[in-house]
């Protein structure tokens, strides 16, 4: 039994819901990481461009 199955049974949720949530997080994290990386590099112009592009 894999960890996803254990968590879904413990929480009483559908495996489909958990799987879709994991996929959504996996595709969203790179979009979120880019502006944070730019912020630490003090590249504010690029950071704002990434935020605006992600919102569209």
C-alpha cells in the first residue's frame, strides 16, 4: 500500500481528489518559485513580470 492510499483512507477522501491535488501542486509550485527566487536575487522587474504572467 502506498502513502497516498494510506492518507486518503485515513482522511476518508477519494484517491482521485488527493491525486488531482498533488498534480495541481506539482504544476503550481514552479510558477510560485520563480517570483520568490527573483525576489531573493533583487530582480524586482522580472518578479513582477512573472507574477503578472502567472495571473493571466
